[in-house]
C-alpha cells in the first residue's frame, strides 16, 4: 500500500511516541508492559463485572438475572450483522498507521459501512425481532432496550478497534475498565435508592458504554480528524478481506455463549439461564487474559509481516504457544477447584448448580486458547479470513447439534459440553488449514490441551473436584517432563521480561 498524498503531512503533538509505535520493535519491547497494563485494567473490570452480577443476582435472583442476560443476548444477535468489518479496522488501520501515523481512511470507511448496516438491521427488525423474542421469552416492550443496547455497543466496539489500529491498547483497556466502573456505580446507586428492576439494570449497561465511547473518540482525534481519500484499490482490498467475515460473524454466533442462552431458554427455564450465565460470566472473565494477549498479537503480526520478519513467529507457534496452553490448562483446573467451593458462598446456594458447567467451561477454555492467542491472529494478519470462516462453520454446526442432543438429557452441563465440542471443532479446522498452508508449522498443541480436558471429563462423571484437579495435575506434570525443553524456554522467556509500572499510553 502506498501512502495517500491527500493525507495531511502534519503529525500528532505526541509525534515521537506515535512514530516509535510504528515499528515491530516497539511492539516486542513493550509487549510485557502493555500486557500487564491490560491485565490490571481487565482484572479491575472483572471485579467490577463480578460485583455487578452479584448486585443483580442478590436483588433480582436467578430469574431476574436471566431476563437481563436474555436482552443482552438479543442485542448480540443483532451485532452479528453489523460487526463483520470490525477486525478490518485493526488489520488495515495498523498498515495505515505504520505508513502515515493516521488511521482516518480505514476508520471512516468502516464507520460508513457500520451506519449502513445499522440502518438495515433496524429497518428489518419487524421481521426478525418477534421470532427472537419468542425464543428468548422477551416481552414486546423490551424492543427499545435491545435496539438501544445494540446500537451503542456497535459504535463503542468501532472506537475500540480504532484504538487498536493506532496501537493505543492501554487506553482501550482503561476505557473498558471505566465502562465497568460506571455500570457498577449505576447499579449500586439504583439498589441503594430504590428497588432494582431489569429495565433499570439494562439502562446502566447502555449509558456506561455510551459515555466511554465519546472519551475514546476524543483520544482518536489526532489520528482520524484529517483529510483522507479512499481509492478503489483500497476499497476492494477492504471488502475482499471483510466479506468472509460476514458469514463468519453469522455462523460464529451459533458457536458462542449467546446462542447457548437461546437454547437454555427454550429447553429449560429462565432460572436455569440465570444459573448458567453465572458460569459463563466467570468463564468469560478468565478468557479475558488470552483475549487481551490477542489484542497485542494481531498488530504485532501485521507489523512483522510488513517488515518481513518471520522467525519470531515460527518459534512462538512451535514452542511458546503449546507451553502456554499447558500452563493455562493447569491454571483453569485450579480455578475450577476454587470456584466449586466459592460460588455457593458468594452467590448463594441457589447457584450451586453453576459449579458443574463452570468446571466444564474452564476445562474447555484451554481448547480456545491457541485460537485466541495465535491461530486467529496469524490468519487475519495474512488476510486468510476464509480460515476463520471455515472454523466458524464447523464449530457452529457441532454446537447446534450438540446443544440439541445434550441439553434435554444433561441440562446446563450438557450445554457446557456442547461449547467444548464446538471449540474443539474450530481448533481442529484452524490447525488443519494453517498447517496445510504453511502459515504455522505442526506442534504439540493437542498434547498440551489434553490434561485439563481429561480433568473436566473425570469431574463431569465423578462430580469430585479432587479427582478432576488431581488427574489434570498428574497428566500436566507428565506432559511437561516429556516436553521439558520448550517449557523451560517459555519460562525463561517470561522471566527475562520485566513487568514495569507504566503510564496509560
């Protein structure tokens, strides 16, 4: 891509910082400090999210919380049809930022596409909302809450992708934390002043992202408020990259937790949905750690690709990624063991049933880890978005079939196993296509994910947290001894990199 002569040559007032961020050296040098900053912000966000769920469940119970989850799930269904171009903001925004220290062309092109998609979804809402409301057991009066949450969340995600495109990940993490803080403060204020209702709770989930969205746009002003031109070649490249992500977004929804909410509501009850949502919420908080790593990985891989640097990537996928997967599985097993005893104490005995699906989901999260911190990013950096589409199709198909087969017989624990099976199908597709195309060399990734999966299976049959954790620990030690060289290399790598206290930018 050649620099656009129509973009003004002026640079932001923080020109030195912006210029430095354009190289892969900056990404690598700052990876530890960027990641630890994101972890700190996300840990605070997780605590605030946990507090918000605790407030809602304490005041509204499992059925009331299930109703709120149903509204958010309906909003997420609509998101599928508008967010298929969001990753392109990072993929091409980083390219544009490397060349010009701006992201205006990518940002506003995607903004225009987003507005058009939002309008189409709203116009067609009389055709899709009644069916969705029936599945999720929503009242007709909830329509405006669903649509408002849908629109605000879509624009807020666009701003977040813009921050990633300009390599302002720490600012994104800070704003996400502030969003969760505003939600918690709003819910706390409502519960202190008057009886909490589901509608008032949802309003908190709308106002908070709307507020931080404007702060994010203010931070991006130096990178997007400038003249730009969209030529036909760039438009074609943008569309060609994004088009496979449209069916990917649609199909990928059917392998996610929100479609699980639809199935649980249909086959079971709103109370079961509330209980299951506690498990998915805690699992989602845990998955934020690898998701944050992916936030840093995609810009790094795009920058390395533009510089022709492949050796670091080869070592990462062959040695570091499997080692991290093994360590993550052990950490998930320990977390599941603690949660088994903590959930009834924190949320009350009515949520004891959430411990079984949570153990399964945490065990299954190890299957998602290689995708979240490696395979998805490398396929997007290479503009092989058809790989994500293929993985989504297989994952969604297995998730739908498994939900139909397992939920009627095994309840919410069957729903959790459907998610695990879906994740495995996606991972199998990613590894098969990436290894075949040569983007990633074969590794011992499947050995690395086996200990935690085995622990989940043993727990699911025995319902003994001690048996599940012990089996995972023993097999993890055996796998680490068998692959001790890459494990030692990974630990040395983590030890060499300091985690200093850093500013937001």
